[in-house]
């Protein structure tokens, strides 16, 4: 076994998770299209071959509601798929996060440990997962989504504690709720 010193934790951007999510929503959208087609076929079959009992005005209203709900459901899945696909295209390149004895680097912006006030997980906005947030003494913060990195939050916590000499850990409370 070699006794190499590990001087930093360097985490590259990884589009894998966001691309997997986009593929999953594309499959779900295709399933909604198939469900819509089956619904239309059943409604058409009932209307054309069901006799007069399935052609009165009350039944036609029910047909319209069923098809309308199926269309709304399909459009909702389409919008979510397009949003997730757009977010998958926003994954950066290069190094997402670097933690070493000097400080933290988030997406190319370095912050020395003396300027770090907090490192924490933050809730994401609509369609986005939780993000790693590094708050500075100046009041601004740097963020990188956890979905853009292939690393576990607990690993980041232990690494931050080790390289900051115990002054900073990653607050993971936002991931619990």
C-alpha cells in the first residue's frame, strides 16, 4: 500500500444524473402519448360501435372531459420533460468543486477558508434539486447543484471538516426535508 498524501478533493462536473433524469421524463412523456392514443381509441370505439346509448349529449361531455384530462396530463409531462432537458444542458464543464487546505473553489471561483462563513446544502427551485452553497463574509454565495457532481454530500462534509481544520462542515439539514 502506498502512502500518498491527498492534497485536495477535486470534483468535476458530471452531466450523468441530469441526463438520466431527462431520459426518464422522456420515457414518461412517451408513456403519456401512448395512454392518450389508447384513451382516444376506446372513446372512438364506444362512440362509433356502442350504439345510441353511447352517443347522447351527456356521454359526449364525459368523453370530452376524459380526453381533455388526458391532454392536460400529456402537456404537463411534456413541459416537465422540456424543463429537465433544458436543465441538463446547463451542466458546466471542468471542475465543479475543489476543497483543499487553502479553501474552497466553486465553479472556478476560489474562496479562502478565512472568507467562508458557511457551507451548506440549500433547497433547489422548481425543477432543480438541492445545491451546495458556499457563503462568503461579503454576504454573497456561490452555488453548484448536487446533481451536477458525482459525490455524496457526507463525503463533502468530512472533506470540508478535514481541510478547514474542523472550522467548517457542510450543513446537510436542507436534504432532510
